C-alpha cells in the first residue's frame, strides 16, 4: 500500500479515546487487534500525516 503523506499531524487531530473501549471484542484484547479493521483505518490515517514538530529522524543521518 502506498501512503501519500500530504497532511500535517495537526490537521489529522488526535484520538479522544481508544476505539477499543466500547468494542464488543474488547474481551479478546490484544489478540483481536491484528484483524481489527477500525484499528487498521486509524493506523493508515496516522501514517499519512507529516509531523509538524520539525524533528524528522530520516533527515538527521
């Protein structure tokens, strides 16, 4: 999967609470996390962001 990084982290926002808190499968944590579509979507959104802190480890080498 190609992730286009075109949004800054402040545009994405932050999670107010874990989606797992009200999930019907929370009794199966952490085993259920590998197949969770909700967590997959959240990870894709977060991975598409660019940090606005100015600290990029890939630029330090």
